[in-house]
C-alpha cells in the first residue's frame, strides 16, 4: 500500500524535457539505461547534458577504442562505424562527416580523462531517447526501434577563387514504395541545390561589388549539412543547416526541417499533429514564453530582445526529436546573432490531450495506461504512464493508492502548468515501474485535502488495472 499527495512547488515543463539547454540542479546525475542503472554518471555543464561515451556505449554493446596519438575515439558494432576526432571537433558517422557544436546537440567534452558526448550525439547516432529527470537526479536513456531504412550521405564539394561549396544531404534507401522514396530524396537534393544556387548568387554579387577595386580578400562560402532527429514509427524528421558567408565578420545560418510519413510520402506541418480545435498555438506559446524568461533570468539570453516574443505561428518551423516536438526560431528573429538559432522542445507527454490519434505512438517509451476497466499489460522493468488534468488553485489535488506496491512502484512524477497565469490548470504525469509478475491496480482520487478522501465522487476517481507479465 502506498499513498502520495502532489502539493507544493510547481514543477514546470523544463523539469522533464529532452536534454538540451536547461540549467542543472545536480551536475552529476545518475544514469538509467532501459530502466537499469549503470555504474556511471552524466555531466551537466551550462545547462546541457553530457553522457560518458565508453560507459553508455559499452552498455549498449558497442566496442569503444581510444587513440591517444590521434586524439580520436571510435565506436563500432551493430552496423555502425563512428569516429570522433576530439582535436578537430569532427565526427564521422559511417559516411556522414560533420563538425561538433559547442552544446549538447552533438558536441563533446572531456571530464577528467573521460570522453563525454552531448545527448544529441546519442539520439542521432546510437538510437537513444534521452530524458533528464531533474527532480529525481537522474538521466533516463531508452533505446528506440528505428525505421528499417538506410540513410546514405550524398556529397558535393567544389572551390573556385570566388566561393567554396560543401554540401551534404541524406538519401534514403529501403522503402517499399520507390515513388515515395524518390520523392523524399528529391526534396532533400533540391534543398541542397537551393543552398548551392544561393551561394553562387552571393559570389556573383560579391564579385560585382568588388569590380574596379583592388579586390577583396574574402571568399564566399556555402556549407550545407543535415541531422536526422527522428527515425521511427514510420516517420522521418530531418533538420538542415544552410550556412552562407558573404564577407564581413561572420556568416549566417538558416535552419529548415522536413518531417515525412515514410509510407505515404506526406510532409507534415505543425498543425497536422493536432486535433481539430486544439489550441496548440497558445499552449506551446506559453511554454516558449516561460522558457525565454527563464533563459534571460539565467543569463543565457540577453535581457533585451530585437522583437518581443508573443506567439508561435500556426505553421511554426518544427521537427520531432525522440521525445519532443521542437519548435525553433532563426538567427536575429527575436534575439541578436550571438543567441543563435533558438530551439524549444515540448515533451510529447504534455501534448497528450491535443495530439491526433494518428500520432498517439509519440507517447510511447513509457506506455500510456488506460483506465475504465482496461487491463494494462507491462513487462518487468517497463514503465506505465498516467496523465491527468487538474487545477491545484481550486484546492483539489490528485492522490493515488497502489494496491500491491511489491509489483509496481512510482518511478517519477511531474506537474506541468498550462501557463503562469493565476488560476491556470496543470497536466500531471506519473510514471510507474513494473517490478515483478502479478496483478495490481493504481487508483487516483481527486479531492480537497481538508475535505478528506470520503468526499471523493465517482467522477473524480480513476482506476488503472495492471498486469505485470512474468
């Protein structure tokens, strides 16, 4: 028997999001891989989560080799051959060569004598979902089943006295419908071609501007690259970075993205993910606004923006990560150049009531438990998730009781407020871990503490039946 009351300080969305860009409470949280704690700790720096490459890689079954002479680390196994060049900040993942950034999107760092890589590296290259549970001081890693496709990197490189061009873009193989495959590949190729043409136009303009002068020491440059952000459940979400240098102190990078249904070839816009009538614009805008304020408070964004943020667009640029819908804004859109491209992840779980049923699989990882007499099946070690709505400002809170706490236990719990407005409601999330075989139930009751459990009505009682498989 176990009982818990959720009251007290509000835990905002930033307490359970993909591990990009949030401030740390503990800079060395424990690591759980597929529900099992490994003998290593994560490292938090500048709000980013880094994971020990050898410990996590070997726990996944990969071979990790270090070359002190070359300053490189290799990861091999399961059809992957990855070389990390720490001296030159470069990663070669099979046939894709890219440069590491300075954050956890795909960067790395050395802690003591160990190599740590950012959460994005593990998501993109080793098929992991990375979630930072700040409340419980741990980082949760979950293996995902990727689509049965292969992704090759097409490359183009050229250089003249006017411009240097480097293009890398993905080409997929293995789809049953070749027409869909060709269509998606054509879009990717055309995106790279558009970047090339933009660079050539920039070079012509620079040449015309320099005509009649002694000439400029600058040369235009185009660097076009990609990252695969989500590759599972029949969806593919890819981000492109288009860097253009046209002279001056620095170039500019424009980010774009495509999210495709690999069966139909349909490309999704943000609004396509949500049910008709769902006010996803306001919901996500409130989260972005709150996070901007938090980053300003932490000194990670300047106090004064170029343009005040009000709301996202209904067709806001976005991509899918392994655990979130990520909306983003271009350089100079709201803040100066140094702020870079701003990204804001919104965890799938808090969008549960808004997502179309066609996208309910995005809630997987932890299994979403069903109420109303439905028997939920979990394997030992798996997690079942309960998501309920509530409004603590009314005095009502959810209380739960586990019939047999030897079979399941509470693993983590979170509260996500709709907004910072007075009287705003919240989404409550509980994750229960299956411990041993048997049948049990978890019952939730919604009542005011001072009125007691006896005041609970049938409408405010929700029961979840759970069978843990042997």
